[in-house]
C-alpha cells in the first residue's frame, strides 16, 4: 500500500529517519535554486515541497514549507531508504532529530554551512566532494600549521585514488584502505610527537614498503589498458606512483 511522506507518495519502500548532514542540506538547496531568479530573491515559501536523493549514502531528503492552513511546521527530513514488499511500507521517525530549516535560510542568506569534521577521514570525504556551499573545518587536533600541510598531502592521496577506476575494484579498494589507514596512523603519530610534514613524507615510504602490493599490481596488468596509465600518471600521490611502478617492474620481469 502506498504511503504519503512529506507530500510525496511512495510504495515498496521503508524509511528510517536520520540526522540531515550538510551535504543533504546543500543538495536540497540546489534543488530549490532553479525555482527563483536569483538566490537572494528566493524565500522558503516559494516551493511547498521538494526532495533530494543521495545515491552515495542511500538517502532521500525532503523539504516542506511551513503551512498555516494545515498547521504544519516546515523543515528538512532525511531518511535511509530500504526496499520492501508492497503492503509493508513503513516510516520510522525520530522525534529527537532537529528538522529546522534554519540551515537552508543560512544558505539563502549567502552564508556557507560550517562542517566541523569528526575525524580526518570525515574531513577528506567532505573536501573531496568540493561543495562550494560547505566550509569544511579540520578536527581540532589537526588544525595546526603542520596538521594542515599533512591534511593536504592526505587529500592529494585520496583524490588520486578516486580519479582512477582501477581503485574501485576489490583489490584497488583494499589497497586504498590499507594505504590511507597506514598514512593516517603515521600522520597522527607525527603530530603527537610535534613532527612536521617532512617527517610525514618520510614515514609514507615506510608505510608503502609494508603493504601487500602484488594483488594491486596484478590488477593493473589485468586491465591491459594504457588509458588507466594515462589517467593515473603522473601523480602527486606516492601510493598511486608506487602501485604503477610496481606493475611496471612486473611487466619488465615478464618480458
């Protein structure tokens, strides 16, 4: 049986409410912008309702305008979506979650949403999105001169991994995960010991020398496509350079 959720009708789905994250709010913001000639002329009453789907985290975010006629408070709601048999649709709300539309008002007023990262992985994720409406802040223990330099090096590694399809394969994902975890661990040790980004760069090579690379190198060879070399190289990423140079050494052995 179909259900109505924030003015939209749905069937074959279950919805579990979660806290709206900044990228959900900026997604709704982009959905609403086309309905106004300019951002600053827009008011939140111009559209009664809208939604934004985020495929990456399997969520849907609804915006609903305040309505005096039906005594309905406006707001923003985000849900995880799960498939279910028809007739078993259900919504699992959470009354403890703040659904205020104030973050949207902030965006329409010309301000960015400040996103304070929980940890460095959180920071890399949000920086990679490159959302012009987010002001992504480093975790407090990284927000130093050397911490910012090291975070930039980690971001270069993260971006390089994401730029090549080969790292989306199973072996590629495992290599990426091992590298990033290793780099982050030594980065934290460097910062805790009052080291600098040069110390971190040296430690990166130690991390790479201890990581299993055979599966990654073989995957590059199995692709047998010169275009992945063109896409990935040259790279600012030590990990990407290391993976492809190892694959090149394997080619030389085969020949």
